[in-house]
C-alpha cells in the first residue's frame, strides 16, 4: 500500500473514531445530554410527598386528583416515607415515564438537587411545595413569617401582653426558621412585656414536642404560654401542660390548622387555644397553575409563591373549612 493509501485509510479510521466518540458523548447520561425543551401542555403529573401518613400530605394528594382531572392529566403519586434516597429514585422513575410536571415536597432541601437537575434536563417542570428544594423551577409554600407572627401575636394577646413563654422549635429547615423568625419579630415589635424563657427543638412531632416541653417546664416554673412551631409539637406541648397539672395556668398555640389541631380546639378544657393555618391543597393548586403558565410560554416572574396564613381559634374554628 502506498503512502497516499495509508494516509487515506488512517484519515477514514480517525473520522469514524471521532464519530463514534461523539455519539457516545451525546448519550452519556443526563448530565452530558443537551437540555430538552419544556412541555407545551401538562398531560402528566408526578406528585412526591414526604410521608402519606401525615394528613398534610393526604390533603395534597386529594387536591392533586382534583387538579389532574380538571386539566385532563394523568397523576402518579409517590410516598417517600421521609427517605431522601427513595425520593431520588422516584424522580428517576418520573424521568423514565416522561412526565410533564413533578410536584415535590422534598425530604431534604439540598440533597435532592442533583435529581431535580436531571429532571429539568429531561424537560420536566419541577415545582417544590411546602419546603424549598434547590434547583426547582419554583416553590409554593406558606408565608412562614406571617404564620409565626399570627400565632405568637394571638398568644401574647391572650396573655394580656405580659408573661413568660416557651418556644418549641423544630428541625432547621427554612419553613420552620421562618416561623420562629416571625414569632420573635412580632413579640419584639408589639409585645415587649412577653419574655421567651426557654427554647428547644423537637423533631416536628407530638412525641418530641411532649418531651422537650416537659423538660422546659421542669426548668422554668414561671411560664404562662407556649408557642409550638407546628401543630404536632404544639399538641405535644399541650399534653405536657396537662400532665404537669398546669392546664389552668398555661396556654398553647401552634401552626398548621390541621385536623388534629381543630379537634383539640373543640375539646373542652384543652390548653391549646389557636393555630395559624397552612393550606396544602392550595399549594398543589398553585403549583399546577404555575406549570401551566410555563407550558404556555408565559413563565411567571416570581418563582416563590407564598400562601397567606389565617388564625384559627376557639371562637372561629366552626367557620374554618380545614384541609
């Protein structure tokens, strides 16, 4: 073979090699693939909730069914059971199913980011609900600062603007830190006679709300009020008050407007006197509305949608529609 033929053969092999290499690069996983355009219509929805045993998320499921039927979309609901790895796998499944919209209440605000980015690269609209999730197109959540302000203002008013209170805090996620921020801001601005004498974190549930409140009541005898950053922790705090035999001395408020909270407000003799609301169904409704706008090419300028909170008390609980 002469020099020209050798050079020609080598050139052909090199071109073929580059072509195969290029094909390999295009199909090399989600991260290397070019991002697919967003859907022009929402025909399929994947809803991911943290824990379906919580009424908050069953309310989301209920509204998702309503919204899917309304727009003629299919719906696939997945329960993470509070496990991050499970949510990651669920997003991978939704990518394979080529859903148009993922609505997710993330177990971990940051930990789900890689999976969310894979979904977006596949052309899926991702909206976080209840808690922010890094990488999501938008987040729909309760105005946590307002909810904290409402609950603590009501607590302070019921105490006549003076007295010592405890705060049952929770896990360090934005939705909870916003509530604590709102509570303290309201007290500092309008109720200088209210003093926070104890603050401990629960795990956002009734059991730890009970245990941390019991500890704080033991350490602080002079207490007239307790703010729980969600209804489960507040109801645990109310039980601690009852077990301490101090029902006539201490009142408790929370945040959620949950079915359990409503029942407790209606229970005679309970120290639980008020809860500022969340609206899980409205979060899903707003998430679907946002996605539809994106699909129509009219992406909203605001990517954070705050749902207003209202105060539910013994006086107006019978007028509250609930979840």
